[in-house]
C-alpha cells in the first residue's frame, strides 16, 4: 500500500494527519497554521492559530479575539513529531511559507509569494523540499513585472504632474500589502500622504506590531478638502466611485495591480492610470522559485493552474493542479464594468483566460 502523503488536500484546507493541523483552512478546524493575514488564507472560527509574529496585530484586528501563537522565521514548533517552521514569502509584511518535516520528508506550502524585494516585507527565501505547494496567480508568460523602482518613478511623476495640473491624486491598492508598499516608496517631497480609514486601520495594526511606516494622516469628517488635495490619497478598491472618493474631485485616479498588465483592465476599473504592481510572483519569479526548492513534485493551488502545470510537466517537474479556495483576495479582475459599458472583445478574451477561482471572493474582501 502506498504511504499516505504528509500533507493532503481536503475540503477544509491543506491537512497534515500526522500532526493533526491544517494550513490556511477555509472551514473551522481545531488547529490552523496561517501563511498570512489576507482574507482567503486567514479565516475566522478556528480554535487555535499559529502565524508569524508580524501578522499578529492584523490578524487580531481582522478576526477579533482568537487564540494565537506566534513565531519568528526559522523557529520550529513540534506537533506530534512533525516539525513546523515559517520562512519569508515576500508577499506582504508577516507572510510566510510553511515548512513541514516528518521523518526526513519535507513539504513547503508557499501561501502567496513574490520574489522581488519590495523593501517592506522580509524578502522571499527559497526553501529546499521534496514537495512544494505553490500559488500561480500570474502563471502565464505574459505576466512579467518591471522592477518596482521603475513603477514608483512613474507613480511619483504622475503625482507631480497632477499637482501641476491642479488635480488631486488618488491611488488605489489593497489595504494589507499594496498600501504599505506604496506608502514606503512615495516621494514625500511631493506632499503628505492621506489614507482611507480601512487602510489606516491596517497601518495602525502594523505599527502596533512594531513596523515603522512613513507618516500618514487618516481622512476624517474634519479633513480639509483643499489640504488633502495637495497630498496623495491612498484608498482601497472598495472606495472606487463612491461619494467618499468623489468629494476630492477633480482628481486623477490610479490603480495598482498585476492585472493592469492586461488590456482593458484599466478601463474596466474606470481608472486614469494603471500601474502594474503586484504582490505575487510573475512568470519568471514562479519558475525560478519552484526551481530553487529542488522539489520533485509541485501542487498548484490557485491562479492559472492548468497552463502552469502543463508547462512544469513539460520541463520535467511532476506538477499537479489541486482545488482550494485561495485566490481573489487582492488582485482578482472581478470589478464589474461601469454601468452601461459593454465588455469589449479584448476583455472577453481576458475573461476566457482568467485564472481558476480568480473571481471567487471578489475584489473587496480584504478592504
Ligand atoms: Zn495574499
Ligand atoms: Zn491569496
């Protein structure tokens, strides 16, 4: 009889029977190990949580009172003979890959990851393993990111030209990850940074956790419109097109997302500028990260799983698609087109190649 694998894919999440724990389960369980605090990985309702210590305050803010044990990267926790340790995933602050070892067999669960050092998350570290469970949100060759320094140069120039043209500047990005990455890379010589409450709540949680972020000012009822218009506003996707945003007009509105690499994505969000900036690995990043693990087999959890599995099998990996509920928390192309605007031909094509599960949770669940 074949040996039972150390990690299995169940309808509750990734399960380790030997250690009796789950990784990023989406249904309530007794013992959950959490890769990071995004909504599609950190669900409410588990009895016990284990996560990186930099995820602590954001998890408490998002999930309320939970029983949470935290560890540093590289620290080991034993559960029934199974060694669990966390390694940097480079995705957002506190994000971790989970390494699981039992009797010499090593599995690594990536959660979400990117390989570029964003200057704020602990940089991704490849971990040697036999079996690698990987995301592949952007697992198509068309997704190739430019270095972030170039993207932020574009963003800072756009902000300057808006000031010159008497426009306010609104930059949209997800509240955990993108917002802080933007904040730390803005040229504060241009002006002050104002934040939507949802983003400021996340910033405050991170600051409670000891993370040092650039100064921000929360937008409230008392904020003076003309002052705010001289700075830059960082806002979550859920605020797009709302009266809250409209009151700062006239403005130029930019959107930061990996999906901005596809035609029509900017127009679909009614954005003036699309900045291709993602907290997920691009095609080359995925391939190099998987290669660096030295693994025999790869399990693909979310994204372009079919295309990417075919490619990996073609270059000698033993790759499999698996069904999970991950994906869509931060970058899904799920924002519907504005009222009255039909999908253009190019956009229909985009939907055909949309990643599996990409629309599962909608764009707003972490906002
Ligand atoms: Zn994530
Ligand atoms: Zn995710």
